[in-house]
C-alpha cells in the first residue's frame, strides 16, 4: 500500500489537477494494471477554499448575505474542473452531485445566519465542505478515465473526540474501521483530508497539518510502504529559499531533524501530524507536484550519510524573549518549576528556553503577540517573589529572531558551536540567548531581527562547505585602479569559486557621478553600461547607509579613490563589521590617533582593515613589516625609494627631452597619483614613509617627516594640473641641470626616503654605482629594512611599485585574504 496526499495548491486549479491525475497514473504498476488496489490518495480542499469557508461562516453570523457570492465562487471553481476534465456527456451527473453538496452547505449557512452564532462544532462542519467538494470532483475526473476509484469520506473511518477544531483521534477504533473498510475493496481510494467524526457522527477537523495527518493515520493503520506528501516545493530545503538564495534540497532527513526544523519555522511539512507514520517507522517522501521528477525529501528513521555536519537551518522571524531574573533565584529550588507550571496552566507555548548555570536568570522565547499578556500573568503569579526581592524583574525584549541549526551530524562532531559563534561574531551579529537541546541535534540562537538575513546567509555559507563562501564587495572609485580591479575579479571569478571556494560578488559601486547597488550582484561584463544606465547620482552617505541596510554577510568596502571624504566613513563601516580594503593612503597618513583608531576598531570588531597597496603597490611591503613586528623584531632603519613615478622619471629623463613629457608619460602609464603634483611634491612618498614607520611601531605624526623639496616653488604653487605642467615646461632647464650635475659625477638621481632615530627625511640624492639604489630601473621601488635581526645585511624588497595591474592585484589579494579569514 502506498498513501499519497495532495495539498491545496496541488488541487488548486484545472491545470494542477491534470498534473495530479498524471502523477496518480504514474504509480501504476509496471505490468500496466490499474493502481486501484495499491494506493490511497488523500486530498486537501482547493487552495484558499478552507479560509474562504471560515470567512463565509463568519459573514453568515453577522447577517452579511454577501457570503452567498463567495459560495457561488467556490461552486464555480469546482464546476470549472468538471467542465475541463470530464467528458460532456458525463458532466450533468457530477454537476448535480456538487450542487447537492453546495445545497447542504447553503442550508447550514442559513441556519447560522438565523441563530447568529458560529460554534466550533458548526465551523468544523462548514470547513469540511472544502475537502468533500475537492475529493468528490477529482474522484469523478479519475473515474471518467475508466479507472475504478472510490470516494471515501474520511468521517466514516476516522473517529475522534469532540475537541472541535483540533480533535484527538481514537486510534483503536479508527484503525479497526480503516482496516475493515480496506478489506472490502480493492478500488483506488480517494479520501477527504482534514476531517473526521465523533462517535455521534458529528463532523470534526484535525487541526494544523490536517490532510497530512489523514494520510499519516491511513498509512499507519494500513502499514503503508511509504507516504508521499505532494506539495508545491522540492521537498525540505537547507534553509528558507526566500531568505537564503543558495539553499538547496535535503534528500534525506530523520524524523527528529524534521521535527526540529519545523519547530523553528520550516513550514514544508508539519511533522507532528506525521507522528502516527513515524511511530510505525513508515518513510514519508515530500515531493513537488509541479516538478514531479525531483527527488524531494525522504523523511525516515535514519538519514543517509551526508557530507555536511548540519542538515538545515531554520528560523522564526519574530519572537519576544521573556527574562526572569533575580539573585533570590540562585539555589532556590522551585522557581523554574513554578514558572513552567504557570506557563503550562495558561497554555502558553514556549519556543525556546535558556537558563544560565548561575541560576540567576531564566529566559524563554515566545510569540511576541502574547508577550504582554504573559508578563502580566507572571507579574501577578510571582508578586510575592518580586515583593521579597527574590525576583528583581520580569522583562520583555522584542524585535528578536531565533535561528536553529539542526542536524544529527552535530551529535558526533565537536566545534559546531564554535564555528557558529565565530561566524556570527565576525559578521557582527550579537547573540542575545542560546539554547542547545540535550539531544544535541539543535543549537538555537536568539539574535536581533535586523541581523536575521545576514546571519542565516553567513551560517548557510559556512556550514554547507562545498558551496563557495560569498564575499560581498562595495567599490568606491571606478577609475584606473577600481576598473582594473573589476577586470581582474571578473577574470579570476571561476578559479576562486572552484579552487578557493570563494564567490566574489560586487554588490555596489560608485564613482563621483553615479552609484549602483544591487544586493544580488552586479554582472562584471557590463557593469560600466549598467552604472551609467541604472546608477543614481552619487551620495556617499546614502551609499554607506545602503551598505548597512543590506547588512549582507562577509561584506568588504573597497576605497579606490584618493579622496579624504571617503575615509571619513571607514570607522563607522568597521564598526558595522564591514572590512575595509584600500590603496588610498589618506586614512593612514593623517594623525597618528586616527590611524590607531581604525586599527583598534577593526580589531575589536573582528574585521579587517587592509592596505598593502599603500606602499609599493602590490609589493609585499606592509605585510613584511607586520610579519617582522608580529615576530618581535625591532626596526632600526628604513631606507627606500617609494615613488614609482619618480623612479620612472629619473630613469627616463635625459638631456634634450622634456621633463614635463616624461611626467605625462608616467601619468599615462598609470604610475602617478590622480593628481601628479602629489608625486612630484614628495607628498606621496611622505605618506608612505610615515605609514611604514607607523607599521614599524613608531608613533610618527605627519610633521615628523621632513621633505627636502625637489620642485621649484612656482611648480609647487601651480593651482591646477595643466598649470603645473606649464610650470614644468618653463623649468626644464632646472631639471636638466640637476641631471647634468649627477651625470658629471657618474651618478644617478634618486628620490630617497629614510627613517632612523624617530626622524623621517625625504630628499633628492645622486647616488653612485656602489649604492644599492643605483641599479634601479623602470618604475621600481626598493625598500631596505635594517632591524635587530637583519642588522648586518638588511632585508630588501624590490620590484615594480606603481601601475594599474600591480596595484589592483595587491588590492585583490587583500580582498581574497579577507575571504579566507572569514571562512
Ligand atoms: N596608480 C598606482 O600605481 C597606485 C595607486 N594607488 C592609489 O589608488 C587610488 C586610486 O587611484 P586611481 O585609480 O589612479 O585614481 P582615479 O582618479 O583614476 O580614480 C578615482 C576614482 O574614484 C572616484 N572618486 C573619487 N572621489 C570619490 C568620492 N568622493 N565618491 C565616489 N567616488 C569617488 C572617481 O570618480 C574615480 O572613479 C589612489 O588613492 C592612489 O593613491 C595606490 C598604489 C599605487
Ligand atoms: N603614485 C604612486 C603610486 C603608488 O602609490 C607612485 O608613483 O609610486
Ligand atoms: Na605593497
């Protein structure tokens, strides 16, 4: 015996009923014989009809005759099925049959409108019409195809007590009646879900999950091989797909896991209603009527071995927490007994309970709609304890959500809780309360509601490991470096996904003109067109506000500008647990206090502030200094060429060429700052040596860096970039003279930064062939660190220190390292 059940959406329309009939056909045995003796099919009411019937009942009690129109609509829906699926010559008989049932409903409603009262008993009778109508019509549809099928009104076999609305089943009697009935027939049984009857034959309903319950009762009584619950989703998912886009189907799950997941909000099935089947160890499959070839989910006593330690994550979006606390509770037996006694006596259902081992407080979660009432009850029940100071306070906290991670696999593995808390911590999700069932298959955390989506996504990402972790990027500045970075990300995306399990998703970008945000991710093939077409006028505060609003997990803010206005937002971003990566030197070269503040904020928040490209572009310079510092080395001296632009200029400029043209070439090659005056004035190098000294542990301020200026005053004073180039042209002789005097000594011009004895100095030097900086070519940088451990021979880092590709690649490496950290 196989028991099938089709829910309201499955039987909600002509098209879907056609699909249902095909599915029932597919259960036919291989030899082509009719499925009759093998299966039982339970139906819900057509989607929406039960709620309409409740509404109709309510309208009838108020004397509102509009209910008649609603009844008409219900009748029409069933008539439409008859018209579409039953041959014309057989239709009139079925119309008459439906009309008869509707007449009965109308008589009943007339009675209700006369006495103006709707008892639970009458409401059960009214709602029973939904299943009675749907099942009767589908039975005729199937019969008209020549299949021997029988309509079974479940009220004749499912016997209950008289708790209308949620009746309890009399199993011994019910099982007997079911078995007796099935002994007499081998026709396909088509059964009304949701309803039963008392021993006085009054109609009752089975409460939440009603038709699943019917299927389960039948399956258990008949010892079915399997119960197939046909619904409108592909079985149970690892998380609610509306909240977690990467959620996927769970092929097998245990009864206990299914119970836990649905207790915490997974609504695909309502396991308590499947209890009779579970008790007899009958497997339940959850299948999709609209995608019938999908394997769905098999719920059974044991699940197959899985690659993930957890099975699923579910949540209840809105809960309130009631906190009962007081020093008088410590060691006083009975407070919790009394508390739970009171809750039980008032039929208050509790979602989760947590008690600190100090016994100083107990908190429990419940539906927020009942919270005020519960507080009033507790305040009154515990009035004495409160008066005596044993309990200080009964407080309600609102706007909370609960997330449950569920899985049998958790029972045997350590470190799950650690992983859970760590990932929530790194994403700045504060945990308000925690509970772990002693079965160890569920850890639940209560968090602020506004973090729910971020927390669910972060947890899903981390626990379903074979899935790539998503890094959400916000890019400010789509100029030379920003654009190159986007190209590099686009090119490398597949590799990162498959080899590093990182899915890099650019969710926001802005330049000075337009900003574009899309939490689903911006396609990197046409970002620039989209930014132009869909972008809105840039407002940095609005951009940052959006980032915080989205509250996406694993978020990284990338500043590829040279603007100080962008820097102002770093601290609040870090504070909101958003990592910051930047080639922009402004933040780290302001006051020492600001530099430290950003470092501290990142550290406190468990996020990253990375700026390798602040010095020497992609060369590993900052990382080298940080590595030496971490290992306890001490810096004695730093000597360096830190400007790619000036390196290039002095390696390229020769007598008879235009100095200004060489500077222009440096700009074209992408070496200069957005404003090349920053390079030539020594400002850029000053920032770099300042940052290096700070990284090396010296609290330098900008004024501690002495710049021995290279440019004539008129160049320094040039108000605009074009004016600056004009001044360079006018001063060509000056630069030629500098070059000539170095040439005369067989030396080369080098713009050298050095740091020693708490002082940083930058100056133009001419160095001879014996000097290590003499050989430098192109736009190379070189840094020589003399430390306690590298005293006799300094540690040297050398290589291209400017240019779009190497800089973007350094920024990219920082971003990826955050991905690895978060993972
Ligand atoms: N070129 C190189 O070799 C290296 C550059 N860097 C740094 O990289 C950064 C970027 O340089 P480039 O890409 O050459 O500059 P760029 O001038 O080509 O691009 C800057 C971008 O930032 C945008 N922007 C500026 N202010 C903004 C604001 N307030 N709001 C929104 N967008 C804003 C601009 O619209 C533009 O898209 C600079 O801080 C530079 O110092 C660092 C290391 C090496
Ligand atoms: N403009 C800079 C680029 C790196 O910071 C340079 O020339 O070195
Ligand atoms: Na670097």
